[in-house]
C-alpha cells in the first residue's frame, strides 16, 4: 500500500500544526537537505511545453529516497477559474523502486516556496529587518507573508497589486496574523522604508516590477515571480548592483532573473551559504538578491516533511497504487482475485 | 477531483471485460496511437539509476492529452518477495495542465506489453502461425500467451523456464485458456516446430537464450526480455539474418537486442508497418524480429483505454489529488477549511 495525502488531508495537517510552527519545521527540513546538497542527483526539470503553458516532472534522489513532483504552469488558467500552478509528488524507496508516499503538492509547493524564501532571507537579509514590501497578492502572497513572519518576525507588510480585488482577499486571510499591513498604491510606494522586497507577480513576460532607482542600500530582494524563460520582474541594472544567490545555477540561468545576464555572471549557490562555505550578507549596505525559481530538492524536503508529519495521524490514507502479488512471478494470479462487486456484470461494459 | 484506478479496480475491470475481449480492444487503442505516431512528443525515458535497479519516468503528449508512467526495474526484487517491475501512470489535460486520471500500471504494463507484442505479430508473423514457443514463465508469461491467443488464435504453446517451479504456476493460470500447452526441457526443444518464438526471460545480463542454429526460415521472433542496456537474449547472428522491427529507434538502440549491432544497422519502425508506409512480412521464409523494449506511447494508449473503460462503472474512485479553490488566487483560503476531524487535536502532533 502507498500512503496518500489528499488536499483535505493537507488542509487538516496544516491546521493541526499551525502555520507558524509548520514554517519553522519545514525550513529545518529544507536546510537539512541543502546542507547535504552534493548527495542529491540533480537535473533540470523535464518540461512539456504547449501553447497554454508547461507540464514538468522534477525528479531527484539522495540514493536512499527518490522523489519527483508533477507540476504545471498555465498563466491563463485563472481566466477560466483554474489555478496557474497545480502539483503532486511522490517518494519511492531507491533500493526496491517501490513508491511509498504520494501527496498533493499544490498547497505543499506554496508552503515550500515561501519556506525557501524565508530560509534564504534568514541568511541574506539584515538581522534588524522588520518591514517587507510585498508586490503581488496572488495565490502565493499569504504564504510568503506568513513564512517571513514565522522565520524573521516581520512586523509590517507594505502591499501592492495591480488588481485592487486582490487586497480584500489578502486582508481577510491575514486577519489573524499579527502583522501590520499597509496598503499602498504603487510598487514605488511599497518599497519605501522596506528592508526586504518580495516580488511575486504572475505575468508570463518580461516585466519591470522593480526599477533601479527603487532599490536602496542594504535591501534584500526576494524575487519569486521571475521563474520561467521569458518571465522576469526586475530591471537588469538591479541585478548588476546586487550579490545574487540561487538554488541550482543550471536551472536558474534559464528560468530566473539572471536569464537577463551573461551566462558566466557570478552567482552564489544558496546551499554553500547555509554550510558556511560562502558568505551571505557581509555588510549592512549590501544589496542581496535571492533569485528564486524553485528546485526539486525543495520538493523532496517538503515531501519528507509531510510524510514524517502524517505518520501516526489520520491525515493520510492507504491506496492500492501498486499491485502486490504474494508470489512476485505470479502477477497474473492476481487477476483471479475478482471482488464480488466485479463478479456482477457491470452494465456499462456489457454492450 | 482526479479519477483513480487502484489495483483492485484494475483486477475487477479486467474480470468484467474478460481477457480475450480486453486484448482485442487494447490492441485497437495501441494501433490508433501508432497510426498517428508523428502527433506525439517522444523522448527517451528519464532514468535514475542505482546499484539495485532503475526508476524511470516516461512522458509523452499528443498535444491534447499528456501522459506519463512511473516504472521501476529491480532484478533482485523477487529474491525479497517483491516484483521486478511496478508502475503507475497519469493522464492530464494539456490545455490546463490539470491531472485528470491516475491508474495502477503494474498490471496495465503487463497487458500493454503483451498487446503490443501480439499487435506486432499480427503484421509480422505468418498468417498460418499456430504454434508459439514461450521461453521464460515469469510474471509476463501468461499475458503474452493470452494476447497471442486473442489476436492470432495461437493453438499450441511450447513452454520452457530454467526454474522448474515456474511451470505449475503457469499451468494453473492457463487452465481455462483453451490453449494446448506442451512442456519441454530446453529452449532448443521449445522452438522445434514453432511459428513464433517469444523470449521473455528476466536476467539483467547478456544472455543467449536463442542461438543462431535454433532459428529456421519463416519464424517470427518476439523478443521481449532484452530491454535495458547490458540485457539481451538473442545471439547477434540471429539479428543479422532477421528483418528487425522496433518501436522508437532512439530508445531501442540503447535498450533492445540491437544494442549488439552498429548504430546505423537498418531497422523498420513498427508504426510505419501499421500505416502501410513500410512492408511487414513479405515472404513465408523471411525471419522477422520484433525487438520489444516498451515505449511511452503504448502506456499512453493503455491509460486512454483504462480511462475510457471505467467511465460509468464502479471501477474507479475520485481522489482529491489537486486542490481546487473557488477563487484560483485564493489558494490560502482553502487552509481555513479545516475539517471537524482536524479541529480535534491530533495526538501525534501535539508533542
């Protein structure tokens, strides 16, 4: 049997842990895996492109456990009432190849993306950072806000979205957060006084959410929304003034803000900051940039986290995804085990 | 909601259709997709190798529907009572990226492998073929035997396995088949008088199940067991005397019997025989060889088949694999929907 965590299971799990505690635990799982970065098989995602979007498979393995995520990105989906991104993931035992755990990851991806952003900021933002500009109040916004509250104790958010309808939704979801929320009328206004700037907009195009004159000394930029070829949020000049930190350079150079730069522009791998091999922030006036695109190892961490959290709880069920004949050479023998339900003729199949 | 076909669902579905009818319908699905071969995105499988085996993802798309299969191959698994191969698969809507259907494919892979073999033999074996040698009585054996019964009306099987314990299992499973079964003591004896020779052995090494002197004029060879790098069943000299038919040359040259030949050795793509672009068997004395390795398009066909067959039946259930917020920008709002079960503290999570 394979353990399955569905959407309602995930909702209930998150509810039972609480988001503050969840983000702290999840960041610990991601840090554990970033510290042992070199143990993982890493490959750029396998993408199937179409006119409307992309479907991707993101596999990785630490040689004990194999994981992959299925994820789509379809920017026009919201026009039809559907989400831009949906996902699910799986863990399997490398020794046997048997799948062991499968989970919804639409919510889990939002959680791990926000947790990774907050983890990066823990190493890259100024220690006294208390005010965050949040530009874009779409599906990922509350997750980012609450991860930064949990990990960096952010006290004030300065929020902006080009769609005025996004604000009431955001405010409702943040009502219990204990974070002061200041609504502003432009991205320019949002960044005033901000120690951290999070951009998480959704347009699939080269946009300039942040221009060079908006970025003062000492700021940490958490650039989340520039995450596929042809989709960026920051003016190139900002990149040239920043120290840039990335997950997996091979992927980020294709998908991230740094697709605007030369292929050999220096970047620092985040895992090396976490192990201490490389420096994160070294001065209060430095501009740091986390060019987030999302990598398979983070999904692997999130799957490990969810799997560990649900053991001994009612937040999963077993599904018979994998046939398990008593004699492995007698797979055919299973077909003799027709249930009584099937022994009755199935009307739709008799014609 | 995503439709889910578990192992028991699949067993019940097969029972309700009956294998004879199932193989005929399934071959029709595979033929439909082979005829429109050029509509598919095709890529070699994405493999994650380890000491014990391999885990593979096999994606394809016809631009309306995206499919992939997860499959492992671990030759030592049976020593531990586990199967060498397990699998599951998924279909998604290319337009939205949303998964729609997920199914066990351990049984479905056995069915589609056998159906593809029988489909190939329909075009490549002599029309009067009635006797098949079946060398290897492992997990795939009965599926091959019954597919050839359903599609070519094979009347006699001459069977051999190096493990004597395989025979009682095979005989029990074939008791109701209406096929005459002759047990012989060697592969040499099995091929005597056979019109079709099916090799389906499991060793992960270069083996010589068939040597050149065993192969007479007019035979069709259905070589199923040579299906990964370093694993072959036929002596190279047989290949040089045969007209060779393959699924997807890029993959077969790595995984199939033809890994023993030069990279430019001529082969015919099976889909071209089915469309009539190329000839299959042209003379009663010709030796034809289907070098089967299994390709993603066959899994796509099998998934379409199972999906279509279960509609309106009780052989699937809905699972909440994908979160579906009413407002796509309000994914976070779902987290307010904690069920009453979760509202009670979960003991395992309160510590």
